[in-house]
C-alpha cells in the first residue's frame, strides 16, 4: 500500500496515433494500482535539438513534467535496432546540464513493443544505456518487450491476458520500488 499518490509520467517512443507503444502506456495507466496515476506526455512540440534555441516552450513543458513526476514509464519501438529519433531528441533536450538535469536521480521503467518477434528489445537496451548516461535510476526488472504486438493490441486495446498480467506486475513493482530508488552523483 502506497503512503501517498504516486505520479508517473509516461513517454511513448512513437508519435503516431495508432501506436502500439502508446496503447501499451494507456493500458498501463488503466491497470495501475490504487494510488498510482500515469499521465501520458505528448512531446511533439519539442523541436530538433539546438542549444542556440534556448529553452523552447515544448522543452520547458517536458522538463517541468519530468521534474514534477515521481517516476517515468517509457514505452518505445525500436527503429533500425535503435531508439526512435523523436524520443532520443526529446530525451537529449531534457538531459542538460549533465548530472543535474531533470533525469538525474529519476526512477525510470522501460518497455518496448514491436510486431517483430523480439519486441524491440535491442532498442530497449539502448534506451537503458542512454538513461544510465543521464544518471537516471533504471528499474532493473522485470522488463517488458512485447513481440508480435499486432495480435496482442487490437484497435488500441491490450487484449492479451499474459501481457496484461506482466504489464500490471511491472507497474506495481515499479511503483513500490520508485519512492526508495536513489542515486546521488558523487
Ligand atoms: C523507420 C522504422 C524502422 C523500424 N525498425 C524496426 C526494427 O529495427 N525492429 C523492429 O522490430 N521493428 C522495426 N520497425 C517496425 C516498428 O516496430 C513498427 O512500425 C511499430 O509498430 C512501431 O511502433 P508503434 O506501433 O508504437 O508506432 C521499424 C519501423 C520504422 C518506421
């Protein structure tokens, strides 16, 4: 039982309306335990990274949302074995200054989904590495890489019971772990 409401910010690695990964995050929000609120953040207003732009409004909004959250849930496809450009771009904007950014010390749980057999697991591992580079505190396990997602998410709804159970376990486990997760940069 949580002592207070936990606010988790959800970022999808896909911007398209019918995204499987965004649908996975919606399912995570719906299946979250009592006292856990999952809010999807649309970051399409974040421009291409260029420090000469200062802090554009979309970047300020993203950084403020990350700072205010108790933890992050990220679900992403892999694009050509890696992190999709829009997600990496948004993360890079929020990653400065190094070691003191909104990501520093922030608990993050990651998952991925793909119609392919390994569920975007290569992109998922890359994302973990990138998060570690920003001193985020990455939830170690369980992780969730949903392969063959086209049969498991239909018309935007998670219809596969096994995946739903694994997703619920991940969100509940992360919510229990995140409040005590710490990382202080030396
Ligand atoms: C540019 C591009 C590259 C892709 N590369 C991969 C890949 O390396 N591995 C994979 O499993 N799927 C790959 N896919 C397929 C995506 O996993 C699939 O389109 C998925 O549905 C995208 O996620 P979304 O449904 O959340 O938008 C790629 C798709 C695109 C558009």
